[in-house]
C-alpha cells in the first residue's frame, strides 16, 4: 500500500517534488522525506491519509495548514508550500535531520524542554492560550 501511495504522490507532484522515503506516521497523516526539485534541497512533505480524507474530509487538515502558515517563532518550522494533488492534501516544511522526539525520550528516559518545544508545527497548531504562553517560556529558558 505504501509503495502505491508513493508512486501516486510522485506522479502527482512530478514537477515539484520526488518522494525519497517515509519518515513517520501519525493518526491523521504521513510525513515523507522528499527532494524539492526546484530548490535542490531535502524537505518534509506531510500528507493527509487518503482514507481519512475520504471518510471525514480535509477540513481539519486545511485548518492545520492555515494555522501552521501563520505561526512565527524560532522553535517552529515554517511552512514552505501546501496544496492538493491527485486527491492528496499536503504541506511542505523544512527537513531537519536528527532523531525523533520519541527516540530521544526513549533513549534518555526523559524529555528536555528544548526537545519538547522543537517539535513540528503540526503539534503546535493545537496549542492555544496559556498553554502557548507556557510553551514559549519553556523554549526561552
């Protein structure tokens, strides 16, 4: 199934991006490492799972895209691009090489403030009000 989706994504995005491999998967979306053809760089492509889009629609994911696009903070990755191609809703962010937060937490047994605050913007869009201010204070110091 994954190879079929990668083939479809590559065909749909052939002039812009080329999928290299999956990086991770959550309940709502899958993140892929891709080559940005125009800018000759590696980026992360987050794609809403097609079966989820078919069942509930893409409104929540579109809201995540809009919120992510408007976030500006040194510890939040910016949004490079977004769109729809062959039925796939997606957005593109910088690829940051390194370990995942889960792997870091598992190996150390704890999660540092910096590790927790430097997660992808997709996690940040849900944070609001006092939780947002607490996260900012934690990231600063």
